[in-house]
């Protein structure tokens, strides 16, 4: 959060310098201290009495944020350490590496919609704690297996699949839990802080993983992630704010039909609400063309530009620092531009800055600076977009539907990623790496049309929350005027 020091605008302070001799008199005629001394003393008093503002003073949010930070740093260690365990410890083949990567993402496609139903039926904090404890136990199996000699690639597959399922549950539940923890006018600030932690972990996690793997082994590095989940669970348990009981759905639905009915309720809301439909369609388009771009990005840097692993690592690390800056700017961007325009312009900037990558082939003498600038800028504006669209979703969706709406969005957006990866690989072999990057960049530009053509362009503040306006579950949620 940006804190503006407005002490210099205090009329008393501003008037202190009007006396050219820097002196002042009390009304009773006695001599006062020199104005400069009073100014210094006054500022010192204000600094001494100044307390943290905003969510810094919210003890339960700080615990939640610390838990999120601990688990994110651990997760980014495993992001590199798990494939390194397969390569260095088990000598995995390319096919096995592909299966391992697929196992981590498969739960989002298999269970994504069902996770939303479960999250909406239960209190979210116990789900968060359970997901953390489950991931700690699962990841601990890898260093344990290495120590006793039963570490096999099949174990890595199982851990990746099951831990990925719990990560899906955690991701849906934490987005749905935040509005129950903070006021609605604090959502952007809260999401900005959470994204800042993610960005810091993104920047530092892989480097930390490399150090840990070098000093110990990949399985031991994964043990660090297991411990981070225990830390996260311990912090979440200490949250004291009561969480409202979930709204139960009355009726005599068959259990299976009831689940699919609730999935359909969330899916219909995403597709029918003009704001949700726009940001979801933008996310799907960006994910598809983004993975067309990403699947050959490292290959392009290595083969076309001739960059070594260390240089590629520096380029990718720049994204983490850019995302951290973006998290700090997300709130101010919404205040300066308005919520909707901030989302639109962040998406436009994301596409434009991605076009800097293919230019690196044309001007190879500045290839590395171009790549670093593009990586930092893209992650920065993407974080501005992410913070504001998540905060908007939390502000316009009823509490009872937030888990399903979040899960539906992630299902659609994540589901387009493998399709984009396949398309990017095929295009890279057919038209070449550079032209494929251009296709990806142009596609991401078209993604901005979804939000630019929506009511977001005139949405300058969050609309009233539907739970405040529509106490009945049969009433529709709030939509922008004219839609």
C-alpha cells in the first residue's frame, strides 16, 4: 500500500515559513520557540505516534498474508526442485518429464468445477488448513523415499497429482475466503499484498531452489516446501475472525444431480454476467495465446538468440521483480484510472510489451535488455490486471457462489493452456520460432478486445455487493447500469 505523507500540507506547518526570521509569537506576547524547532518537534511527535495503516493493522489478515507468503516461497522451491529430482535423482526421460508436468496441471481440468462446489458448501479456513497439512505430508514422502531407497518416478507422479489437487482446493478457497476476512473496500489492498508475496516468491524461489539442490539434493530441497506448508497451516489456525457458516441449499436433489446443478449455477453466472464474461473470455484468450508464446520461449532464447542458461535465468527472474512492482501499483492504478479502465489498459500493455520479444532477433545487439524489459513489464502489468480482476470478482459475486465462480474461471482459463501449448509446439515446427512468437503476441492483443468492448470501460468503482442489495438467493446479482 502507498502511504502519502501529507504533513507538509498542514496549514500550521505551511504558515511557519511565512516569517522570514523563522520566529513566531504567541498571542499573549511571550516569545515562542523558533518555528523550525517547533516543526522538527511536531514531526518527531507524529512519527513516534504514527501507527501502521490499512491492513497492516489487521492482525488476522497479516497472519493470512504470512501463511500465503510461506507457502508461496516453498511452492516456488518445489517448482524447480521436483523436476530436478526426476532428472538428477531418477534420470527421467523426456516422456516421463512430460507426464510429470501434466500430473501437476491435470487436477485443474479433472476436479476444478467440483472443487468450487465443495468450497461453497464448507467454511473455507478449515479447507485451507487441511490443504496445507495434506501437501506437507505428500511432499515429505519424496525426501523420505530418497532416504530409505524407494524413490521412484511413479511416486513423483502420485505426489504431483495429489498435491496439485490440494493446491487447486487451496487456490479456490483462499480467493473465496478473503472477502470474509477483510472489508470490501480493502479487497484491492489485500489482493495486492498477496500478489506481492507471490511475485517475491517467483523472483527468489527458483534461485533458492538452485542453492538448496546444490548444497543438498533435490529431495531435501522439497522438504523445505513441506515445512513451509506446516508454517502456513500454523498461521492459519491462529486466525481468530469468525467465518460465517456457508449457506445450505434446501431441496431433495439426488447428491450427484445436486453437484451438477450447483456447477451449472456457477457456470451460468460466469457466462451471463457481462463483467464476469468479459474477464473470463479475456483470460481464456490470453491463456491460449500466452502458452503458444511460452511453450517455445525458452527454446527461442536458447536457439535463436544463443543465450546460455545463466542469462535465461536472469531474464526469467526479471519477471518476478516486475510482478512485485505491479502488485504495488495495482491499487493506485484502480484509483487513478478506475477499476475497469485499469483492467483494460493493463491487458493492452501486456500484449504490447510481449511484442518486444520477437524484436530481439531483428536487433540482436540489444536482445538481452529487450527480453529483460519485456519480461519485467509483462509481469508487472499482468499483476495489475490480476489484482483488479480478482478484486472485482470478489466484489460482485455473492458469497455463496464465489467458490464456484472462481473454480469455473480457473477451469476455463487453465483448460485452454494445454491447447495453446500444443498449438505453439505445432506452429513452432511449421512456421518457425520467431513467427510463432508473433502469432502469440497478436493473439494476446486480441484478448484485450473482450474487456475493451465490455461495460468495464465505464466502470470506475466496484458496484454495490449483491449480498447487500439482494438478501434473497432468488434475486440476481448486481450488474452495471444499462446491461
